């Protein structure tokens, strides 16, 4: 349970920072108020974690030979496509993540990965 909360907080903070840095990535809140923005951000982080943990793992497993062939650059494309999938889910649900173009998703995936990695190093405890 603790790991779930920590990973949700890391995802939420990384998504929030990504919306600040990348112009084409934004969060569409349920209503126009600060508490609802935070609730929307947390719900989006949970959905992102589920999508990344299920669909992302399947895609990474199936595309593993291509990852080796492209020296890992395909990972950036897969992460951008996962952000676009999240954007589509946000459109269907009428709240959540919105990504304007593929390139916004590409740069958003890079920023999101870096911020998640850094926050994960800081917030996750060391295993002994």
C-alpha cells in the first residue's frame, strides 16, 4: 500500500511538472477550482500508472527485439504513444491529461521520465 501511494505521488508530481514545462501537455480538471485540479491530477496519475503498468509492459515485452535494434530509442516513441493514449482516455472521460501533438507527447515523455526517476530516487526508501 505504501509503494502504491508513493508511486501515485511521484506520478502526480511528475505529471504536474510536465504540464508546466511542455506547452502542449495539460491537465483538464473536473471543475475550475484548485482542489478539483489536485483531485484530477491524482486520478490521472492513478490511471497513468495502470495504463503504464499493463499496456506499457505488454508493448515493451513484445517490442523487446526492436528496443535492442534501435538501442532503446523506441522507448521514447512508446512512452509518447502511451501519453497519447492517456490523452485519448482523458477526452473520453472529459477530464485528465491532454496532449496536443505527437511531438508534445514525445517531449512530455522525456520530461515525465526524468522527473519520475529523480523523484523516485528522492522519495522511495533504500532497500536493505
